[in-house]
C-alpha cells in the first residue's frame, strides 16, 4: 500500500485548482473560514473512493468523464473571473478574495475536478484489488486517504497564510488574485484539452 499512498500524495499535493484556491485563501487571511472548503474536498474524495471502490469504474466511462471535465472547466473559469473582480482589503480579510470557499464549493469543485477522478479511479479499481482489498475491507484505507485529501489544501492554505502575514500593501493581494486567476485559467485550458477535447475530437 506504500505505492498507493505515494501515488495519492503525488496527485493530491501537486498544484491544481483546489490547491491554488486554498493557497490564495491563505494569502487573503481566510485560513479558518476555509476549513469547510477543505472538509468538502475531503468528503468529495471519500465519496469518489467509496463509489469506485464498491461499485467499480464502469460508472465513469469516456463520454461521462468528458462531461464531468467540461463542467469542471466551467466552474474553474467562474472562480477565476471572481478572483479577477475581487477587491482585497487588509482591513477586511473576510471580504477578501471574491470566492466563497465553503463546504459546498469544496465538495462540488472536487467532484467536478478531473484530477480527483484521476486520483481515485486507479486507486479504487486497480490498486485496492491488487492488494486484496475488496468490499468493507477498503474502509480503513479510504479513511486514511480522506485525511490525506484534507491535508493537501490545508498545507497550501498554511503556506499562503505564512506569506500573507508579511504583506503590508493590499495592492499586492490584487496582483496575487490576478496571478491565481491566470493559473486557474491555465488549469482549465489544460483540463479541457486533456479530458474534453482529446477524448471527443482527438480520434
């Protein structure tokens, strides 16, 4: 199972839309307010692992995966434009980044995030059976991976918070928002190309 956790760590802790938003949340001084978002992300991973682990990968075949990817891209683009329009203030950090990172947004974003599917499908449908884990036997491992999923955005938010405490000019927060929006745009285009365009039009 060491290989499973190494794979999960590599996928979950690399930059993606969820981690970028969490980083920005920390920069804006919204670490505590975003705990629900982190919990929503973890619950989404829990649901995906349970569904795929207990019911198999046949639930998500090519066309459906492309639809999920397209919806995820649209949601990421929506968040990017919200960041661009936001007007951060050091005096009012709770009104800072223009994106409400609550439990529902974390749950929805991770369920629509193809990266979440890429992380959970091989674990639940290949690595669990290879290790002899089936049915309820997967539950302890799913619980451990869920904790790992909660930790990924939390770590990025903590890094952002550490940097954000050293920022004394709200103008820098505006530029951070724009940088994060640009990165989210890049992520949306990448996801759209890999998970929507190539499967549908690449043949």
